C-alpha cells in the first residue's frame, strides 16, 4: 500500500502530507542546485521565484472537498512540483541542455531529445494565483522598462521575470507566432536579454486549412534540425514514439474524463480539471503526466459510479471560454459553492485531438504536428472567427450547458475584437452569456471581488438565481 | 514657425488635384477600386486592367462609435477608423477589400467587416512570417487564390501578361517615389516630409497610369528647388502605420525636418522592385517577403535595425522619432527595443505614442521641442 493510501484514511492529514512533500522536494532542489553551483564556482540559481507560495494553492483548492478530490488535487500539484524540481535538478547538473519554450508549443519533441524543456510562462503563470503582489511587481518592471501598458499582462509578467534574471538561463529558445501578437512580439526583448539561439515556428494564420498541415510539418522539421544542432545528436524516433505513446495514454484518459463530464450531474469540475491539463503543457508524454490525468479520472469515475456529482446539488453547467481570470484562482470553487455551478469545459483545456498514430514515423510526425499547430486557445484565436465560435457552440450542446462565461481579458485584442459577434451569436441561439471583464494576470485592473460581483449580478438579473 | 512655402510647387494642391482628377478619370474609365490595408498585399494583382489598388486611409475619421461596438476599445484606432469609414459609406464606395493576416487587429477587422457588411468581394491573405522557399511557395498559392477570386468575381482576365504589365507599372511607381525620396538627402531638399507623405498617399490611392506621369512631371518641377524655410534639425520618422501628412506637419512645425522614414505607408511600401522571374506570382512573392519587413516578420529585426541605421546615416539625420499607434503590440514592443538599441548606437531618440486620428498636438510639439533642445538644435 502506498503512503498516500494510508493518508487518505485520515482526511485531515492530506493537506499536511502534500505540503510536507512539496517542501521536502523544494529542499532537494535547493541542495542539488547549490551543490552543482559550488562545484562550478558559480552563483546558484534561486528556484524560489515566487517565495514558496505555490503551496498555498494546495489549501485553496482542497478546502471543503471530499478526500478523493483532495488527493487528486494534491497529486496534480505535487507532481507539478516534482516536475519543476526534476527540471531544476537536471538543469543544475547540465545547464547547457535547458531549452525555453513558449507555452503554446507542446514540448514532446524537446523531451524526446533528452533536452530539458522549460516552459517560460509556467512560473510567471503561477505568480498571480499565489503571489499577486509579485505579479504586479513584474508587470511594473516590464512597463518601467518601456514596454507598453496595453500589451497582455502574461508576457509582461514573463518579461519582468526575465529582465530581473529570475528564470534559469537557457541554451536556446523556441517560440512562435501563436496565439497572438503580444506573446509573439515579447520574444524579441526576451531573446535580446538571454542572447541565445532562437527558433520561431511559423504557423499559418488558419491552421485548419488543408495546406497548413504540410507547411507546419516542414516548420517542425526545421525546428528539429535546430534542436539537433543544440543537442549534438539527432532526434531518436524510438524515444519520440515512447513519448507519443505516453501522451496517448494521457489523451485516452482525458477523452474518457470528458465523456463522463457530459453526464448530469458532472462528476468532475472545479480547478482540478483545468489544472490537470497543465500536464500537457509541462510534462506531456511522461509517467508524471499520465498519473496526473489518471488521478483526476479516478475521482470522476468513482463519482459517476455512485451517481454523484462534484457538487451536492448541480444547478448550472457553464462553459468557460476566453481567458480564465488567473487573479481569481478560487473562481471555480466559488461558483460551485455559491451557485451550484460546475464548469464542464474550459477553452484553455479543450485540446481535442485524435490519438497519435505511432505505427510509422510519418504518421507519428503528422499527428504530433497537428497537436502542435492546434493547441488550446491558439486553435480558437487563429483563423477566422468561425474557429473561435465553432467549438464553443458544439461544446455547449454536447455538455448540456446552461450558460457561457466569456473571460474577456482586457488586453486580449484578438478575443475582445469578436465580443459583439459572440454576443449576437449567443443571443441568436438563446445562450445566456456573461462577458467577464478582467485582466488575466493583473488584479489591480479588476479585483477578484470585482470578478465575482460581475458573476453575481449576471446570475441575479439574467439567470434569476437565488 | 512660419508654414513652409515652396518655391515652385504647392504639393498640397498638387496632391489634392491629382486625387480628385485621378478618381474622376478612374470612374469614367470604369475602373473598380479595391481597398487594401497592409503593405504585404501586392498592389500588382490589384492593378491589372480594370482594377486599381487603394491603400485604405481615413485620417479625418475622429469618432468610431459604431466600430467600437464591433472591435474593442483596445483594438488599434486605425482598424476602428477603417471599419467606421467603411460602414458609414454607401455600399458601392469600394468594389472590394483585400486583407492580410498581418496582425491581430487586421485579422479581426476582416472578421467584423464580413460580419457587419458582408462585402461582395472580401479576401484575406495568410502571409507567412518567414522568407524561406516554403513560405514563398505558400504566398504564391495565396496570391493564386486571390487572382482566381478576382477573375471570377469581376470577370477580368488576370493572366501573366496582365500581371507583368501591372508589375511594370508598380515598379515604375516605386522607382519614381525612390527618386523623389533621394532628393531628401540634400542639405536643402525640395520637399518636406509632409510633402512626401502627401505624395505617397496619393500614389497609393490612384491608378498607376494616373500617378506615374504626374510623379515624373513633379520630379522635373522640384529638381533644382529647395525649401524656403530653415529647419533646426533633420530627423528620421519611423514606427506604426502612418498616413496622415498633418502628423508630419506638426513635427516639422517645431523645426524638425523629416528627411527619411521607416514605416509602411512610406518608404517600406515602395523600396525594392519586383524582379523579373518568369512567373509573375513567384516574382511578386519574392519581392514582398524579401522587402524590408514590418515587425510581424520573424527573425528580421537585425535587418530592419541595420536599414534604419543606414538610412539615418545616408540622410544625415540628427535624431530619430519612433511613433507607435496605441495598442499596436508589434510596434509597441519592438519600438522599445529599437529605442534602446539606437540609443546605444549613439542616436538621440524620441518615442511618441499616438492614436490614428491626430490629437494632443500641443503636447506632441512640447515633447519634440524638448527633444530638439536636448540634441542641441
């Protein structure tokens, strides 16, 4: 029996167990980093960029949940901590293999080359959730350095951290033109700051066009050549096959989870569902990634078997479209507690792809490139507005949703420019729509309370909620 | 500062007459007018017999209430002004629209225009972000689709011979504009920056058959003349899309003569000719992807930077003004990188943020005057 199976018997021990576990992992990372830095005669890199506040998330998302859910949250977060500790330890031993990649670029190929993939926006992405004052500081750093206040706050937090030298220095950088101009353009100052070779992936505007497949494939082949030069060896296709097959396991579990979530009541929701999906961004095709998704699926299956929803009384089912307000990390939980509203699907989680056909190198590359060209959000913000709306309306029907919450991030020029089209399209289909104004990473623009007030006003006036 | 008085040619009147007469002549000849919004749309394809290309501009559009309800308030004021202008006009004001997927704002302008007005001819080109052989091939395919669309919709032949004719006319236009631009290297050039902007806007609003002879004639007239007014300094103006001569005038009224530019409704539009590849679409693709690119193009910053430095030195500028449209992510971010790098190179640089419609003139002049004083001018 694993330790966690004992812990589960004592619900009060779950949070301390995971807290302690991540604390110990943090100590391990510090020890390895300091040791190798001492050996090389260098100043050690400090992985404590957001002051250990990420452990606050355990408490936030576990509170009030049944033990199985708490364990699933704990596993998802703890495995993410494990992932970063693993990255930092590998990087400490071998700093010349660290590759920065932009968040919308799936890192399977980097992983398969035994390079160390580090998602640039990963740690900046946690800051608004656990240390908002830190996020604001990094935004101010970017703006004080002359970068416009109106660009997306996600690249601003990232740029701020890069300008302060807080992220581990890379050997090379992979970025793209996805999903938007802010993200794309921010990589020019980032590149100048870190001064390493860069490969930019050119995805066609409409990645759904049939011609786009061939173009993307050739771009990814160029990316592979670039990485091979960095790695000093060719891409091992057998290793890539292993990664893809593990990713397929994750995908099967995800598809099964999504099918379960179509049921009423939904056996899964809260932050756990979208959180688990970060596994696709940071550790796809790894045993860790598989475990994260399977833990979530376990909880969902158990609930469904017992005819139980995630919330005691499911009153509303919502689709969260657009940018989730990271500044209000308890939003899903609050919706459930306040209104019995379960978020059954999220744009940033909807990464719907067939399984990768690993029977040949050609089919494997073809399917992997499809996944790289159409990650969540990018598949909706690129191409004509039909790409933005198509998935939404189909999901609304499939998941028997009651309303749509559109996370209208103020600096997202792309998505804000189609709000009228969205509003009228929803009206035409009798779909209640809340346009939630916020800034994705900057709580000074709209506070978490302000976000919730918008929801409350909508639920009172439009949905007639009690 | 007294307004500029030209010895021989009043460029403002010249441009006004040319546009009025040119539009009148185009109407009488039954030419269809196709609007485009980005320098990556090849004018050549829109300049075949029966059509002419019109680079969209509407600097007098001050309010954008209707457009704001479609595009957000955080979308650039150029795209909002364009949408407002189009929606306000009669449906036959323009015969077609061609976009590029150049930036988020343009892409969504396309979506909103289709949604709000559903123009009979409205296309978008998916422009690559790179200039390798696959990118050029992709661009050729996009141009082929555009050509086919034009043929089908307007019933006009767009064969290679028509395209070669259009290439020749557009190349001639570029040559003439470049010749005129070269005159600005002189210590006392015959035209100001405001003049050049009027000439460029007229050039990209009319059939080349109208513009080219007028330009040739103008070059002859201004050759050997110089501006009456004395200026305190020579500057290069670069940055976001800029089509309003009044903006340049405000700068020049402070005593800073704009002798060179680096923006897409300026020299970036007319530098570099289309080559003589046997396939016209291939030749067009090569030119457009190889020309001095805008910040949306990948891995092109070093080339763009070197070009600005080279032009600044060739034109003897003492300072550089970077103007960026509010909410323009590409220029907003790259403008700051340019600022830092140019200053490191020893150039005095001023950064100005603006909206599409001219405003805040007093503040702008104060900042420019302070900038000139800081340069010791």
